[in-house]
C-alpha cells in the first residue's frame, strides 16, 4: 500500500481487519498488547475507522478469554461483544476464502483465511500481534500492522 495512511484517512474511511489476537488482548489485561487493544476498540467505537472482525475470531477469543484465569467471565464477554455490535462489522469466512487459504503457499491456513477474508471485504489494514502473519510472503495490497504501529499512526 503506497498511499500515505493519514491522507487516506482524510479522504475515505479506512477499513481495518482486527485479527483474533487483538480481540483476545482486549479481554486479557496481562497480555502485552492490552492497552493498544483498548485504544483500537475505543477508536473504532468513535468511528475513526471501519472495523471488521470474523465470527471465527469471536468464537476463538471467547474460548481463550473465558477459560484463562486472568480472562473475563462468560457474561462479561457477552456484554462487551453486545456493545461492540454497535460499531464493529462482523462477517464470516466463506468457502471461496477457505479455498484461497488452502491454495496459498503460506503454511498457516488460519492466517491465509483471515488474509483472504480481509482482502475480499476490501480492508486497507490488518492489525495483528502475530509476527508470522505480518511477515507472510504472499504479495498483497493490505498493509499489515502490529497494534503498536496502528496506535502510533492513530495518534500522529
């Protein structure tokens, strides 16, 4: 992506795919990206960008965050997600994106499916704390950013 991020933001609403690990970070205070996740979801709530999460990410985050000793209880998770429905676009990975993931040279099927979905729904940015996902070698037009990088650009 060659556009300057801030110019793009001024011209159009940026569409941002939020990876599962960022959602988990939001719910678990001891995780390294927790503070960034709070700022990311706060900015999404303020409609500073259009946020996209998959149904699979919600289910995976629910499993991790409600079963970990420092996570949230099931009711807390449900209430937070019900609130997020007001400002997050939730979509599902379809058969075409699964096929793309299976045909991808990238060995991590989940990362490939998430990338294929972000591409299919026209996201400009993927926020992830997964270094392997960021370093994927498949060419694409989606800017990959860590939570810190995204928050850093938001606050410029």
